C-alpha cells in the first residue's frame, strides 16, 4: 500500500509542479492573491492551481487526489462499481484506477453506445 501512496504522491507532485510553472508564467498577480489567503483549505488551493492545467491534467490530478483519499479511508484498490479488488498489475500501471478491468471495459462500451 505504501508503494502506491508513494507513486500517487509523486504523480500529484509532478502535476502540481507543472501547474505552478504554468501559473507563474501566465498570471503572477493571481498567485499573490492565492498566497494571501493561505488560511484557505489546502484542497481549495490545489483546485485553484489546477485551473492552470489542461483538462486532461486536471482530471488526472483529481483522480490522484481521490486515490490518496481512498488510501486514507481504506477503500483503495477496490473497484468503485463492483467492489472487487482491482488486480495488482493494473494498480501498478494506473495507481489511481477506480474501476477494475471488467467494469472499465463495460463503462467504455456504454459510452460508445450512448454516442
Ligand atoms: Zn468492477
């Protein structure tokens, strides 16, 4: 479990570092505003930072943060849809996965039928 936590924290750090460089480059003033309200919950701060990310990176950051929360509340590694344990190799490849392979495939099939 610690291995996955470490991986997730690395993912998160990478994403946040990316956002920080984006924010610094684009809008210096708003970074000062964020710093002034340092008492605001850190997840709000992270969400603010996430505005500088692309859509994909924002979703990824959200997934990583949620996975870290699941580690904390002990539901990490379980499929959100069917409750089965997600296979180890899948978690190693995608530490923030919340669906097992079967449910993921089903979800993607459903999407395709909807479109
Ligand atoms: Zn499942």
